[in-house]
C-alpha cells in the first residue's frame, strides 16, 4: 500500500449545519433595530431643535 494513502479507509466526518433562516426571527430583529434607529434620530432631533439653540 502506498504510504500516502494508508489512511484512505478513514472517512472524514461531515457535520451538516442548518442553513435555513427563520424569517420571523429576522423580521423581529429588523423591527428592533429600526426602533433603536428611530429613537436615535428622535434624540438627535431633540438635540438640534431644543438644546443647540440655547447655546
């Protein structure tokens, strides 16, 4: 037997990972980060309209 292929009888273990994404999980994460972004924009609006003119 050729020494390069002496371990050819051993098979590598293949692990299958699920590649399906739960669409409701993605949608809820999008809504969460969209809400954070809107709150951040509201905070910036408050700073610009109310606090900056006082200086």
